[in-house]
């Protein structure tokens, strides 16, 4: 008999089927959402929305002005009118955009992602598969671009958002990650935590065409039609209702001042081109709920479900056993719910289907105001300097283009004053004066005023760079920093100035990745094949949740079951400060050039690891293979690491045997030399003894030998002796 192991059965996910209070068909009187309890709930979530509208009204106008300054909209209608009356041009020298674009470009050139780490030793392989699956979902959902857009919103407006949810279309991948415009989101104004852990509710507003809204909520068509509005009418709708409209339909200028409503001109009447839209408000809110939790065995505080057969079996085992393995405990937890409504009533109400129990939206912060928690971006602190710079540039141009004329009576005829003014303004102007008029006329060119304006302009430009943290050194422009060390110090100063923005961005990626991983483990339960793309190799393929028959044990097993165990998402460690990293790499390479060759080659892998280039990992790996260095970040239990350790152990054994053989050879040679020296010493002693013995034998013959020698002297010596 065949059995199935490591397999569980769960109902297919239907976003409209779990805890939904919209199950009544349209022809049934008395919709469940119109009950007394749900009307009270609608009043509660509507109060949430009104509270958020009132709390964030002033700050959202400031955020819109921040984005306008980035988008070159920096003059109000009143200021333009004043300049036009003085014949001045409303010049815009947008230095804010240059600084913000550097921050945005740095993020896009140094995009980071995360990896999945196992929670148990047995889950190492499946964690690697989950990491590859997360990368595949990142490609299909264009996650890097969505996060970059959220980062841009955070840098300018103070907060960006991404959505981590699921799709109802089964033809596509179930997990969905996308960017949400910051204008659509509103949060609990008393929340202060960056991860929204203390946030009671989160709101999203979105305008939908009436026909789309009717298709989404067919049982609430009447309510949807009552909420429909024509936003093409410039005299209809409040300021807040027009945030989702193009600029051409708004009733205020770029500075938030009310102006006359705009209309489209055309041959057709306005009523015949009416486009009705409905503002749908989506509210995710937390409810305190008391329930029981199941502990013991495979359960670790899971919510007890009386309709779950496995939970009932655990409960029966707990009652029947003397020492039960399972136990129940009471708990009060926060339960996430979702309501979609208009000002007229509820359209949908359901409990969150997500196992992670968090909001399906992730914030990416820049700065938070300490007084009230309102968010703001890099533009807020330098907006005044940018406005002052524009006005001074316009005034400077006007001062250089105009002249002051002083004259006494009789120098110029009164009817020729305008002609003289026009001629003075010309580079080749010709002016006819009365007799003696040359000493009665004076023309001022305002050069001293222009010089003062230029000095103040330089202060404004410097404050914009310093206020955003993007100084000239980070932009790679000429500065007063002469040495490379001074430039590096200024670059580090600028990087520290933007560190909070990038650190909050890393937190947002961490929170988004945790939700994405949880959704993947919860909803990707079907067998599927996906691709992975390496840096140097072509396509590779992985299969998850694959059901196969184990013929050895005659059981069905599931390979790469990603829903069986949970894992953890961790953001990769990567330095955002690209200019600083390049500077450090150059300084490190300069240092290697001054070291001895045998020492510099041992540090070469670290130098290449600091630079950004295609195939860097392969280059570093080959350098470490040549030098014998190891990668500290590599898993010691991986097959590559074990093979390398085995090879290194074998190489160490061979080297040890070679050294031992060399030592043995040296010992043998030394013993041989010692033996030869000892033999020579013995031979020398023997020869000395033989000589001594011979001397002892011949010693008595010494007198006779002396006499014999004396008798055999030569004649010359004999004669000399006689004399």
C-alpha cells in the first residue's frame, strides 16, 4: 500500500472566501454589511480616515511642494506676477534636483537584495531554493524598480511605499510586489515605530472608474453609484479629492494656493464627456481578539481552530493521556482585518488572509519630525535656499541688464527722456545732449549690487549641497580640497549626512523581504518550475513542491516543499557609499604597491573585493585559489568548502611529508659526516701511536746517528771547523 509523507492538505486560497461578509447575493434583502454591527464598524473606519485627513493635511501640502521643487515648479503665481510687473524673468536654477538625483542614482547603482537563511540544520538546502525562488519573483515583479521608486519618494517627500500581496489571477505568479504612490497612503497619526508595529490602522485611497468599481462590487452597485463623482468639473470636489488628478484639473497652483478651476475646451459639451470615478478607501486595521493557542509537538503557539481535524486530534490526545504532549493556553492578540468602503457604507469586510499578520504595505522613511512624527525628505531643509537662489538669479540678471540714469535740468530735453533711456541700454547707443549736458548726466551700472548678489548666490548653493549631504566632492566636481585625503574626508562627511536615509531604506527592504518570504511559504504550494540566471552561466531550472514516488519505501514524498518549514530573510551587507568605497579601493591598491611582493599578493583578494566590476567574484575566487586564502563568508558545510578543506589537508600532509623527508636526509648526511670525522680521528690517533712507538724503538740509536752524521760532514765544513 502506498502512503504519502511530508504532505499536508490546505484549502486553495480565495481572497474573497475567507471571513468575508459580502456573501449575500444581490437579490437578498438586507445586506450583511448593512447590519448594526457593521454600520458601527463603518463609522469607526470612517473616523480613522477623517482623523488621518485632518492630521496630515498641512504636511501633505509641504510634501507636494517638495516634489514641485524637484520637478522645477518653484515659483508661485504671485511671485511670477511681481516679476512680470518689474520686467524680470522667473529664472529656475534647480540645484535641488542635482543633489537628489545623485542620491537616487547612488541607490540604483548599488541596489541590494536579501538571502534566505534556514532556521534548522536540516533546512539548508531548501533555504537555498527559497533564495532562488525569491530572486525569480523579484524578476517577475520588477521589485528593484519598485523599491527604487519608493526610495525616490522617500528622498523627496519623506516616505515611499511598496505593496506585498497576492494576485487573484491564477495564470500569473501568486506573490505580488509593487510600488504604491505616497499620495494614496495614510497611516495612524499617533504611530511612531518605523516598522508600524504600533500602528492601529493603515489607509489607502484610490480612484476607480465607475464601471470598474461596479465590476469589483456587483452586490453593492447602488452604494458605488452614490459615491461616483465627476472630477473633470473644476468647481466640484474639495482640495483633497483632487490629489489623484493631473495638474491640469487641479484647483490650486504649485504653492498650494487656490486658483480658478480649469476646464477642457472642445466641441463636445462637458456633460457628454463626463468620466465618473469612485474613491475607494481601503483600511487595514487591528482588532484585539481572545483565542486559544495550541502548544506541543509540531505546534508552537498556533491558533486553535475547532474545525481543524488535526487540532481536534491533538485536543483528544491531550485529554486522554496522563502526561499530555499538547496543551492549550489563553491569549489576547491583534488580528488584522481589511475593510473597503466609501463615505456611504462598507463594500467589503474580511479578516486578513496573510499568515504574517502584518500590514501588506511597507514604508520606506527618510526623516521623521520628532514633535509629531510627520515625515519629510531631503528637499524640506533646502527649499528656502533654492527659492532664494532663484530670486537672486532673477534679480542679478535684472541688475546687469538695467542702468540708473541721473541728470540735472537742462541736460536732456524732457520729451527725449524715454529715447535716452533706450539708447543707454544699448551697447552701441548714441545720445545727443544739450550744450554742457555731459557734466550734468551720470549713468550707474549697478556692478556693486551684482557682486553682492553673486556672493549670496554662492552661499545659497553651498547650503543646498551641505543641507542635502551631497557636497561637491561626492559629485566629483572641483573643490577647495587639495589632497586626496582631504577629498576622502569630505566624501565621508557627505556619506554620513545621508546615512539615515539609506539605513531606513535597508529596514524597508528587510520588512518587505520578510513579508514576501512569508507569502511565498504560504501560497506557493503547487508544483511549479522556475528559472534562475547566474552571473556567468546561462539559464538553470528548479522545481518546487514536486510530488514523486519513493520506490524504495513505497511512499509518496514532496521534494523542495517550501511550505513545510519557515526560514528567515536577511538583507545582504553592502555599502551604499559608492564614492567612498572606490576611494578606499584606490587607497588600498596604492598601499599594496608599496608593500613587498610576497605580502601584497596575500592581500590582493581583499583589494579586488572592494571594487565593482563584472565577474568580480570569479576574479577573487581565482586569486584566493592561487594564494591559498579562504573565503570567510562561505558556508563551512557546503560541498565546495569541504572539498577545499580536504584538498588543503592533503596538501598539508604532502608538504609535511616532504619536510620530514628533507629533515631525514639532512640527518643522514650529518651522521655520515660525523662517522667520517670519527673514523679520521681514529686513524689520526692510530698514526700518532705508530709514530710514537717507532720513536720509542729508535730513541737508543740517536747518539750513534749523531756521530755518524758528524763523520760525514763535507770538506768545507771540516776545514771551517778546524779553523
